[in-house]
């Protein structure tokens, strides 16, 4: 992973598009924890809205068993899905210590999909509206994402992050001076059926048809930090 201008303590001078580190999570193939790199999406002066720069995990939107296939999807919403529970429990408690948790705001999440209730989350995925609203400032670069080595390892629940390996250059990005294939990643908004969810897919597009039990898509957590 490349080096950048990182700030370990949130502060009011950080501009949208800049990077900070906050919390830690396994990122190497052997599970070694490293500081999490976040891209600042917004700075209100009192809060930072940030998104993990890398895909940190590969998880199903819903379903935890290794025996589940993409055909086994069920109707589910963001409020009740397994991925939301994992983000706000296991990930939250793994990634952040007690002092860091003091900065993290409980966020009222809307745009969760037709008939999908609003939620109150410490950690969440971006919605369709949030990823579209970010385009003017961040462009396609925000949507291009690669997984950490840890995210790319096949998990015991059967999840295995898809990494693009074909010829369309829109599906690659440069990391450490090397061209690497991007991976697709989940959004929280319910898809074009109750058993599907939106995701960022081919050529930085926003797609609505991922079965919630797909085991190929990545997780880029988002949080809002209260500034001191």
C-alpha cells in the first residue's frame, strides 16, 4: 500500500479528498493489523465524513454460511442484513479502541431503499445518493477500489473478493506505480428487487442487481467523526 499524507488525529484543517488514518484492521495476508486509511468525503467544520480508501473485507450483504450460494438470496433490507450487524459489532470493536470510539458519531442513515427503514449506525456503507453526490468533487477515482491483501484472501464463510483481470482499462487503477485490477463493492441501498442490493461495479458504474448472498463483493466502511 502506498504512502500518503496521513493525519492520525482528526482536525478542522483537513480538506475533502485528503487522507487520514484512524483505527486499525488486518490488511496483510497473514492478518497483521495496520492503520486504516480513510478518504475525507466532507468536512463540515465540526464533523468529518470519511470512507475507507481500500476494500477491507469481502462479505455477503446477507448470509453467513459457507454453504450459501448466490441463488440462495432472500428478501432483506439494510436494517436487518448481516453486513450491517457485522459492521456495527465485529468490525467496530476490532477496528477502534475506546478513545477512537469517542470520536465516532451515531449517524442517521436514510436512502436505504424503497420501504427500507432509516437506521442509526456507528459504521455504515455509502448509499446510492451519497456516492452520486460525491462525484463532482471526487470523480471516478472514489469508485475505483482495490482490496487489501487480507480482503483478497478466501474466507471460511466462502467469500472471495473478485479482482478484475480483463482488458477494460476503466476497471484498473494505479497502486505503488503498478496497474492493478479493481474490485466491486457494496452500497447499502436496496436494489431493484428486495433480494438485491446496489453495488459499485464495472467501469465505476452503480448497479442495482447484486443478489444479497453474492460472495464476491467488497466492504468499504464509512463513518462520521466528530472533530474536537
